[in-house]
């Protein structure tokens, strides 16, 4: 009877204890549920500051900047990470990640049983969601209260976020040693690559590091890092992720001995992108591998040219206008080269690089044919006396030869024939903004680079010629969220035609005949060089059927570099760049449909180019012409405000000496008076006249205000 009574008491005690346990569990569950459901999405830890970064067209990192707390921390999504790494991570850290709701009861029971039977902790019960909660709060979890808070937050995360969002948070916040956070920053720091493609050994090391990031840093504790990595590999083999042979090979792979620097490609383009847009992660049309190859080439070539010489280079796609590579200087950190100055956008004198547009206008306007004859002799055109670069003259040459040899006199006489204003207008229509000296009107000197323009504008102009005379706006920003290169920023080509298709093709055909530098392979490339006055700027711009490349060489401070020329200094870089862009050339555009090679003989009226004076004695134009301001123009000089601004009047053609009259009164004369600077008495209508040595005259009537 005693034993029966004792058994009953024990059963009642056991039932009571079970009830207490159940009640405690229910109370804990109710409390836990109440706290979890009290947390809305807005109550979750806020977004942490990420490193501002710029990636290339394929998502590869070009450059990143540390956060304000000196961390390398870059966002990354699961689909941007090697699938093997993700599989290893779940196999090693949380096999039931996709099945539990933030806390894994089975893992808790397993960990408790292992602790009870082994007398030590064999495995933890913390899920990836719980680890993410700890990373978000940056709080220790050693005390029961902090562990409780971690569980509450983990359950709340699962309630408001999907599994990929939670995994993305872990991938961006997991510690990897030092100031490295997130798998993308870690992959760059330890392997110098994006995490999209990792070897099994690399993936295993990235799984192992967050468990003890400082004690396993491979650059400080290589053996500890190797041991932890190999344990992950063993787990991966047991989970069926890797065969034994791959595990053995991965175990023999060395761990990284040093931390790699974060990439810094296209420093000028990336800095400007971040200045334009506040987005944390941006994409450019630049291609990282090509950019790296060209930066290395530019640095090597600049080293040969001198310690103060810099180089800029742009590669553009003719069809889309996308910039595939842009080198702003030879060395960003060089004080001697002023490497911080982006010379790809600097305004410099273009030298002879714009002569092709002059010839194209001459073809379009019926002033010349490629096989027309033209004079290269000492001459004065509208008071301007050009000379060639080598101070010699070739006599009578074909227009085609004049362009390939970059002769100055023919270019100036053709510009005089087509008109400076038309040339400037077409240049602007092509997307360029020529900068003229303040207070000066465009004159014939523009044929030889007498104004300022940027390399970017020159590349756009030549890309337009390659496109058959249709302007294209260059761009290098891809829209946020755009994954496919080519559909980012709008192409912005609104079919602005600045040159006829036939004229553009003729120019490309002639420029493809320009001899390349020694040892360069120039087949299939149409190009032109230029050297600015005083050896300050050397240029080379060219294109094939797919790409246009422009090169500038010189000193950023504008100091002359004796011996610097486009042909010797810039052209070799141009052809080397083409070789690095593609091993084979894309054929140049075919002639327009209306082109008939049999019938394309020089018309009789164009046997000689229709310039001001032809060698056969025929004069296409005679007497002086006032080309600026045009007749009937309204010129605002601010005269009603007491201004003393002067009126500038420009002349072309005619024979010196010249006599200028303002409202019938002589105001200037002389053999060099090819322009007039006149101070009017006040606003109103004024007539400006000029008479040359032959008695020919011209006049304009202006409304001065």
C-alpha cells in the first residue's frame, strides 16, 4: 500500500511538473509572440550605411569608398554570389534555413543533447536568421536577455521579410576580419574578384571566416584559416556538395597571404558618377577588363614620354554612344602629371583634328570632290596667311592627298569657301561646344585649331562620322536596376544629321588611307592626328566599323613639350588601344547605295576645287565680304546702359589695303585692317562699309543696342 501511495504521489508530482512546464512554455510562447507581433516592419533595425561603389557594365566593381565608420561594406544579393558558396553556407550554418521561421527547435534539441552527452558545446543552435539579427543590432548575445532579444528579432525578420531578403542582409553584414563586412567586400579583399565565381577553397574560406573573423584572418593566422576552411570542405563533402577528389584538391590550395586593395579603376569616371548621383551603388557602361588594360598601357607609355606628361583616352561604341573605357590621366596620384585632373574633359586646342569636317562640308556643298585639284602654295586668304607644319608647300595636289597629308593651306581655303559660320554650326550640331577666346569671333584660324574643345567631344564627332554623319551623344551611366548593357541611359541620338551620308563616307574612305606609325597595324582604321600650336597638345582620333577611340597627350598645365606631335606621340597609343579593344577590326561602313564607283569621276566644274581663286584664272568670288556680323543683324552692346563696348566687324576676301567707313565716315585703314573694332556713339541703325585696293566694296546695316 505504501508503495502504491508513493507511486501515486510521484505520478501527481510528474503531472504537476509537466503542467508547470507546459504553462511556462505557453507563457514564454505568449510573451514571445506578443513581442514579435508588436514589432512592425518599421520597427526592424534601420538600414546600415553601405560603401558607395561604382560597378562596370557587367556588375564588376570599379571603385568603392569606405563608410563613415571606416568599413568596407557593400550590398549584394544571393543571385550575385556563387551558388556553391550559398550551398556550403547553408550546409555548414543552417541546413533547415528554408524550413524554419527564424528559430529551429530541432537544432536547439540537438545542441542540448550534444551538450548533455559530451559535456561541451558540439554545435550551436543559432540559425542564419538569428545571426543576421545579431549583426543588425551589433549587440553581444552572451546573456539570456540578449539571446532572448535576438530570438524575438529573428522571428520578426521572418515575419516581415522573405528568405532572400534575410540572406541578403547576412551577406552584406557578416564580418570577415578587420574592417571588412559582407561577402562582396571579403571576396575583393582576399581574392581580388567578385563573389559570383569562386573556387571550392575560396567559397569554404568565406563560409568559415565569419565564425571567428579575427582569429582566422588568413593574412595573420594562416593555419587557423586553413583548418577552419578544411572543416567546411569536409562538411560540404558529407552533404554531397563536393566529391572527395575536389575536396582533396581544394585542401591543397593555399590560403591568401595578404589582403588585396579594393579596386580603383576609372577613378575620374567613378568619382564624377558619385558626384552626379547620390545612389549608393551605380553602374557604368565601362568594361572593367578593357579599362584595366588601357590604364596599364597609358601608364607605361606616359612613362616613356616624360615625368610631367599625361595621357587621356576614350573608347566609345559607335552604335549606342556608350563609353566602354575612359582614362582621364596617366597616374591619378602623380603630382608631377597632375593626375587628379581629368584631361578627357579638359578644353584644349584640337590642332588639325577638325579638318575632316571642313573637307566633308566641301564635298557636301559641291565645293570639291576627293579628286579635285587644290593649291598648296603661299597665299593670303581674307588676311590670313597659313603655313604648313613643316614650313614647306606641295604645289598642286588632289584634295584627297591634301587631307591625308594634313596640309594647312588647302584646309583654310576650303573653310573660306564653305564658310566659318557653317562649319561652327555643324560642329555644334554634332554635339560639340567650341570655346573661342573671349570677345573674338570665329575666323579662318579654326581650321588649324584656333579654339577649345574636349577629347570627349572629338570622339563624339568622329563616332558621328563613322555613323554616316549622324550625331551621337556619348554616355557612360546605366540606369539603376538595369542589368543588360545597352538599355541603361537612353541613347539620346535624335538623328541629328551634321553631315550628309555621302560626305561622311568619303571622309572615312580618305582617312583610312592615312599611313599609320611605324610597326602599327592600321588596316581597317580611319584616323586623323593633330598638334596644337606650340607643341602643347597631341591628338589622334580614329574609328573602325564598331568603335571610335580618341587619345590626347600633353601636360595638364599646358606647358609646351618640345617634339610632341600627334603622329609620333598620340597615334601609336591609338593603334595599341585598338589592339586591346578587339583582336580584329570591324569593317568600315560601306558606301551609300547611290555611290557608283564607275561614274564617280570628277565633274568638269570641280576639276579644281571651287575656292576663292583658282589656278585656271577663274574667280568664284571677288571683292571683300563682311561675314560678321551678318547684314541686318541686331547687336546688343548694352549701349542704352552707358556701356562703352566696341563693335567687332570681320572681313574676308578682297585685296589689301582696306578702308573702313562707319556711317560714311572713315574710321580705319591699312594693309592689315582685315577686321574693325569701332566704338559707336550710341544705339540705333549704323552702316559699316569697307573698300579694298581694287575698289570693290561691301557693307552691312546693323541695329546697335
